[in-house]
C-alpha cells in the first residue's frame, strides 16, 4: 500500500488567467503527476503573482 505518492514529473510556468469579473491577471501554474495504485493522477496549483509582477515592473522602471 502506498502511503505517500511521489511525484514523477513537475512542470511550472507563468500564464495569464481571467477572473469572472473579466480582469486578467498573471498566475504561476505548477503541475505534478503522481502514480497511486497504478493510476496516474495530476495535481495542479495556481498562484496569483500580480504583486510580484508589479514589483518587478516598479524595480525595472526605477533602474532605467
């Protein structure tokens, strides 16, 4: 019996999403594949990175 499945592959990347209000925002998407009892399952985590993107833009402008 598998107690804790181990990820076999992980992919990450930045994407754009659209809120139900219509506002577009950047997000970080992380997807991992695990195998549990012979079945392949995928776990996805979405994280809003609007603040990080805004901070990078402010820093870029400050150094210009």
